[in-house]
């Protein structure tokens, strides 16, 4: 099992260079993977740059869109057209601009049911895609999981002090963030079931929390991930502390 302290670190000059590097990295993994390629997406401003690059001319004609399936690591429990929706952000930046089959897009449901029912529905969708209600360590759910690092050390919507941190059976659960707003998040078992996971971290304001993450501080939810596959950390120079 791979933890935070063993992450492969790459430092890029800034957020745009970081996004371009991760686009190349993701393309390389997609092309090297035969058959279906499954990705769990992250929200936030740094991943948005990545998604915009993937939809641009450099990748649009090269990426294996027909065999790539897109999932979400977490989602705010808001309608899909809400400004706070991770799905809306990804659709604007990537899904509406690249030749992705609709059947390959798997958003977290947020309309017409309770948050708890939505989490259960997404879990069933993941299990149907995977072909089993049980995760097999020899057969990861995802090929790539993209992750962010929050200022409190959360990743996806796994927040400090929440019951979701202790969940080892469910694949997706409903949670409340620090503001009391409801979200749906994948749990550790689902996020950890991957061949490669990558944290994208940018900005001077992330420097202190990134230092703690790199030390493997288990008080941070992000640092508690124990991956089946490889863990990558892509940081810009300001977050890494190599630039003022």
C-alpha cells in the first residue's frame, strides 16, 4: 500500500504548466492501457485548467475518448446546472468540447432523491461498471484518480472529523462540509482502488498543508489514503515552496 510520504513528486513552474504536464501524463496512461480506461475526476480551479487542455487541439485528436469512462470523486448536492456543481464545471471545460460518448459520462445524481439515496445510486452504478459489489485488490476500479488537497487537508469530500473517514464498506456516502452543505463523496475503498492517483496542488496558500501531506500527517484525510497503485503529486512551485 502506498501512502502520502511515498508519493512521486513533480514540481512545475505554475498552474498552467502543471495542468499541461498532467494532461501529458494522463494521455500517456490512457494510450498505454488496453481496453476501457476509467478516470475519477476532481473539482477545483487547477483541474479545470487540465480539462481545458485535454479538450484543446493538442489532445482532442489523440486521446482515446471512445474507450474512456469519466466518473466523479465527489459532488456538491446541487442541480447539475448549478454554478457550484463539479459536473457543470467539467462539462463546460471538457465534456462539451471533446468527442466523448454520452454513455461514457457517469455523473453523481443530485436531483429527484435524497443525498443518501443518491450516494447509494452512485455506488450501484460503480458496482455495475466494475461488475461486482466487492472490490478485488487484483483488479482496480479506476485506472486514474485525480485528487485535490483542501486547506484543511481534505480530499474529494472526505473532511476532518466526519464519519466518512471510517467507512470501509460503502463506495459512496453523503457528507456535510464545514459550512453544513451536503455533498456526495467516494470513500477510501473506492478511491484507493486505482492503478494511479494524482494530487494536483497549486498556490502559495497550499504550502503549509502540502508540507504536512508530504510528511504523511495522518491527521489530514488526504494523507490517510493507502493506494493499491502508484501515487503522484504534481505541485506548482509556489505550493512546493520553491518560489516566493
